[in-house]
C-alpha cells in the first residue's frame, strides 16, 4: 500500500473514488452523506473536491494493487487568526480494507503535512458512537466534547458528534 497526495491538476480514477465514497456511506460512515447517495452525486463530490486541491484543501489517497482503498483530507484554516490550525476531514477506508492500518497511515501523512506547513493545532469531528471515535484517542487526539443530535447518520437518524483536537509540536 502506498499513501500519496492527490495534487492539483492531477486526475484520479472517478469510478474508484465514487466507489470508495459509496461503500463507506453504505457501511454507515457519517461523512456528510445520506444512504440515498447516487453514483453520479459521488463522482460530482470528488470532481468538486479536485477543484479545491492546492488551495483550500489537501487530500491523500491510499492505494493498494492499483485500487484506491482510502482517503483523508486536510483543510487549512484561511482566516488570519487561524492560520496555525487545520481540520482533518472525511477519513475514509473501504470496508474491505479495514483493520489493515490504512486509516492510521493516512492520518500520519496528513498530520505530518500539517506540521510541515507550520500548523500547530488540528481538529476533527466524528460520530460519537463510531469506531473512529475509539481510534482517535489511541492516535494522540484529545476529546473536546460532544454535541447531541448534531448530524444525521446515512440512515437519517440523528447522532451525537464528538469533537477532537491534537496539538502538534512547533
């Protein structure tokens, strides 16, 4: 498996990206989409994301045997009083690739890039009842709090969102 940054202007396989997103949502991942997500909508999402690369967003892809099996995004804060921080967004691992350390490697890459960019603080949020909410503390993330009923799961059910932060060395 390799982890590589998806660069601005570079193409990535839209079928594989859409498949990754759809399989994660169908598997219950609370990543801003409902289970009614269609293939065309998933492709549109990635196309819109590609347009933001190199500016307001960075994205890494996990690739194994030519297949995209995971991704993570880093959104640096562009506000003048927040240029020391960034947000980790949409950590995804294909259900068939879970339990192989893909998520940890994606997070390590995003965190290292944030630190290299001079970011001192990272934040993220996840479903409070998800496996991810159990993994982040193992990777050094601090629980900041929960907001009940904040987001809808893919099935439309409201769930609590758990916020985490991680301070990086300067």
